[in-house]
């Protein structure tokens, strides 16, 4: 089992200096609002690939008036362990640097091979009423944890689309050869991204149908996307050509709009309560939270099977928004997962049924072990 055994923070958010050691599979952080519990979870999330659970810029993570900031973690695994560090790049607070066992990394691809993190935060409760873009970003984070190359495909597609939009802004002077080239790139990278999203949803639906989320209600997930619709009826190469032709045909419309109006960048992730056949947006708040939990638990189980180690599961204020029965179901599911979980809450008593929990109390950015559990 991959386990974070030590976490150190320097001038990160409201923590001037913090050095924590963990021995358990479930780490519980309790304390009043504003004490810095979520900041600790965010620091853990930054030890994997991506921008962390808040998606913040580097400069936003520094303690006010005290840049630079740094986060490091020591991990135990079957090979004996390794150290990951990240923080603001010298001279540029908005850029991050990464180190693996003291060696500077050029990018995050190697991190994605070593560590995966998945999370649920209170802000994610809006996902069912949020824009399609919010659900699409959520889906892409899930894909990235299993296919590290997915981020490159999405970035390449968006770069090509930006070039297309600029060319179409002055269509009278646009070189058709350049438009053909950028649309070819959009088609190749867009179909690749859509195929990865499609494959993950198939695996997630199979896992949810198999009951991997325990007592939580299963979500049925679907991808609403023109590129996905093409892949329903034809192989990938034919889908690329079809998307390329569609882009060429919509040049006048998109030039008038000033943006590309259709494509994989407009994809939407649809949730349905599988047992009831009701869209998640029409479910109660409690049911929506339960569907989100079941999806994330199924995703964590997929990572464990596919990559040989379970992700670090970060649950910010989740138990407080579940009733007693679903809270017990969550704790049972965490016990069954072969991974380490970090949970936060203001009420320590809610976590009493959690078997093997390791407890810490935060107050005004100070943290100490708590004699609970």
C-alpha cells in the first residue's frame, strides 16, 4: 500500500511551518473553521500531478507576505519509499518546481506514475448544477489519474483551437492551409481525448454496477459530446476525419461567433441515479452527495487495480454532510479500500466509528495529536 508517512509545510497558506508524521490508514483532522484543515489536504494533493484540489495559482499558496512556499512528503511503498517536494520556483512565485528524491523534475509526468490523489470537497457539491465545463474538468481529473498522457491531448487540442479562433477572427486573410493544419490537430487530439474519457466511463460504470461503492447508490455516467457520438458509430481514424470535416464546414458560423461552438471542448458529463433512473440534478442534496461519493470510491478502486497502488483519498468535510447510515457506509468502504484516507471535520465525535483512525486537532494553524479513536 502506498502511504504518506511524513508531510512538511513551509510558509504554505496559514501554516508557517508544519511537520506531521502519519502511521495510520485513516488520518482525521478536526478543528474549527479557518484552522487550516483544508490547507493540509491541499498540500497533500499537490504531491501528485495537477494543480491540487483548489486549482490555485502558485502565488496564491504562499503565506501572506512570506513567499516562497514549499510542501514535501515522504511516501512508503513496496520499493522502500521516496520523497516528493514541490514549491514556488525561485524568482517566479506563479511557477511551481518539483523534486523527486532531491532531483529536479522537468514536469509532472513522473509524479503521476508514483502518486495519485482523488478528493471530494464541499465546492464539488455544485457539480450537478454547475456548468458543463466544471463537470468536464472533474472528468478529466479522473482520466488523468489513470492515463497521464490525457493532459497532453487536452492541452494540444485547446492550443490548436485557440489558433483556429485567431485565424477565423480575420477569415478574409486566413490562410486555408493553416486552418487545415490546426483543424487536423484538433481532430487528432480531440478524438484521442474523447476516447480516453469514453473508456474511463465504461470502466467506472462497470465498477459501479459491480457494487464496488458498497452501500452507496450507484451513478450511471454518460458523456454528451459530438466526438463521443462519432466513436459510437465508427473507428477512431474515421471519427477524426468526420470531426475534421465538421470543423471545416462550420468555419463561417464559428467566425461569426468568434469561438469554436462545438467539439470535445463542449463535452458534458451526465450523472443519473442508476436505481431510480433520475438525473442527479433532480435528486435531493443528500442523494447527490452519495452519488458523488460512490463515483469517487469506484474511481479509487479502479486506480488500485490498474496501477498496483491505491490513491490517497482526500475527503474534506464529507462525513458532516452524510446521515448516520451513509457515514457508517463510508467508513466501511474506506476500510475495504487498500489505500490511505485523509478526512476533515469540525466535530470529532462524527469520526468515532472509524476503525483505526489517527486523529489530529488543529487550532489557529497549530496542530497536535488528539486522544480519540
